[in-house]
């Protein structure tokens, strides 16, 4: 009886091995194995000063002329749910045709993407019969500000008459900023906002002097408005 059980067990092993799935490896006209890379995507990005953004996807497994279905994904609470999930946004569906360079490009306005403030983001998803790509697009600030500087050297501002400057640089994602910058400041949380004379033309120089600080109110608040 033990011998019969052993033979049956070996037979079961042989049968199970013979039922494995075989996957076809893609080859070219000469029978050589085709090696492809994974898809990638890039974006022009968007700042609070920009009205739109563009995303371009490289789709190495697609063919020229393939149509990609594109939509935006954003954090939402689904109907009947309690937690946010990355879900398709209604009304954001578009199509793009893959070119001879195996790229497909799409643009969205900030209104379409519902991007209103720094930190908002969407995910652009490309879906086709032969390839797929996605790209996250974050809305970022257009202005960067340095620490107080004098002649390009960072300084600590003491309570003296010495004047240093913040360098405020405005860089939109699209084009060059040619507007102006209006700066305000107040001393202490209960202080009154007052205008500051700004010099330069991107980077703008926002002055700060030790004499501006009142005793007992060593926190100076600054506010900038782009025009």
C-alpha cells in the first residue's frame, strides 16, 4: 500500500508541473527579444502665478498614433466614505495622440484642476491599450526669499541703524515675471501693517533695519503682494 501511495504522489507532481502558464516574450521581425523601458512623465509645473500646466508622457511601449485617455486624480471623500482617496475628477477626461517620438502631451488650467493655493496637487494619469503613465503636479509658491543680506552676505540684524535687505525673487513656471512687488510689515502681532519702499526689479530688495524693532516687540512680520 505504501508503494502505491508514493507512485500516486509522484504522478500528481508531474501533472502539476505540466500545467504551468507560458508567457509569450515579445520579439521583433527577426525573432530577437524586444527590450523596452518604462514610461516616464514630466511637467512644466505650476505656481500661484500661473494659469495652466502641461504634462508630457514618454510611452516606450506604445505606437505612434495610439490614443491615450487622460484624466486628473485628486484627493476626495467618496460617496458614503469617511476618508479621502485619490479618485478621478469629474469633467477632466481628455485624449492625446502618441506622436512619432512616442510622447503624448496634455494641458490643464488651474481652474480645471481646482488648484487654488500652495500645497494643492493633482495626479495626471495617462491610460492606453499598450502603456500607462502618471505625473503628480503640485502648486508651489512663485516667490523665494533669502535671509537678511548686506552686499550679498547674510547678516544678523541687531538693534542698530544698519539696513539689510531680504532678496525676494519671483519665478513663475511659465514666462518671466515683469510685475511689481508691494511689501508691508508690522512690529508684533498687534502692530499695524505699513508699506515698505521696495527697490530692485526681481530680485526685489525689501529693507530691514534694527531700528525698526520696538523694545519688547522683537518679532517683525512681513507681507508681500505681487502686482
